[in-house]
C-alpha cells in the first residue's frame, strides 16, 4: 500500500555545500542543525580534504530564515542526535582527530545554543544508529576508530529518567556487527534495519558487506529477527519516521553502485520502504523527490525533516526537505 506522502522543501541551510551527518533535532520548539562534515574544496577522489564543523543553525518556523546560534564544543559529525523534552541529546561522533565518546545536551535560550555534558558512551563511536523507545535511548553498532575493519556489535541504553546512572550495555542483536543501519522506535520496541558490516580488504583497508536483515528489541523480551527488508539499505535517514503505525526506510544505499567510480554515481535509490510491526511485513511506499544518505530524520511540527545529507558519495546538499501525510478531509 503506497503512502501518499507530501514533500516540500524548507529554506536551505546557509552553506554552499551542506553537511553530511550533522546533529539535528528540536530545541525550544525550533529546528536545530549543528556540526557535520563536507568537502568544501576538491572532491575526495580529487584529493580533497574532509572538514568538520561546529556551527549551530536554527530555524524557528518553516517559513522563517536560518539563524546562527553559536557553536558546538568541537567540530563533530557522524554521531546520533535525539530530541527529548529537555533538548537534543548529541551522542558520540567523529572529527579530524578520531572518534569520540562524548555525550551532551544541546539546548536553546534567547536564540543561543548551550551544551551540558552528559555521561559518555562506554567507548568512542561514530556511524552508529539510535532511537528513543519508551523513556530509553538505545545506541546500536557503529565503529570505534576511523580505520576500523570490524564494526561494533554493541547495544547501549541510557534511561532518560535516570541519566546520572550512565549507559548500560545490553545484549546485542542476533546478527552481524554493523554500522550505518537505520534505527527506529514503535510500540515501545527498538528496531534495527540493514546497515553494513566491514572486513579488511586486500590492501588492509575496510571494505563493506551490505546487510539484508532486520531486528526488533523489546524490553523484558529481548531481541528477535523480523522480516528481511526487500532490499539492502545503508545510511538511510535515521531514526526511521513512523507514519500510520509503520516505520519508513527512506531510500538508503543499496550497494548497486559500490564499484561505480564516484564521478559516475547516479545517486541513491529514492524508493520508500514501510515496515508494519503488527504484521511483520514490508511494503513499497512510494518514492521521494530526492534521495539523501548519512543524514538524520527529525520530527518537527507534525512533519518529518531531512536536513542536508549526501546526494552522491562525497557530494552533500544544503537543501532541507520535509514530508507528511496529506491532511485528512
């Protein structure tokens, strides 16, 4: 059953390139996009250098203009950001020096960003997946260092009612280690879709093994494998939005162009997949007007927002897209 999602652009981020994997969420009612990375000069295949950012951009209303609101504690991207009643919890990530275990709360007051340290992760981590189920933040997988040839198989939990207690390590899912999976939350359960494992290639550098599976974690019941997605999905916008009780996987890298030279890349799949937890079944749910990977998905004012992300390997977009179901008549 195709969902008739209505898509429209919001004002673009005031940066020529845009960012991959920024922190994003809602604080004090405003949409916040902070940090991330891009290649502002040459593309990576031309020898370009990746640059990380500490900028904080704020959009107070959909028809407003982006404002700058200070800076993060350091330039950082490729972590997880989740919106809570207190502000945006920003978790882990990487910069030009390596990966980090830092966690902080990003808040807004008088149009200025402020950060408050929270208990750090058990170890440095980037390219992981996370969502809030019930009153608990779950963080799954990722990689510990930039040159890791094995992804993590870890599930960490932080109780938002008792943050001072810090992170607990829980039993991981019954499948391969992974990074860049799509996380989600529905009916009190935490979901993990796809992603990629890693192994060392002939040159010793990490190579990807695209994964074609999915799992559900329910507190008190543990993990179970659920229906496989119709295709592989890596680095799709995460957490997965929930529409009409179904979790949506918005495109993602399906691995079809893994050997395509970056200049010839045609862009990522635009198809939307919908998972119904009640029937444990997948369905096609239409197409997006654009496809973006390595980007968060944020619920804001009854709509879902995809702020920037990668259009193609090494190429970001400053565009901000939003979607929702059409209003009921």
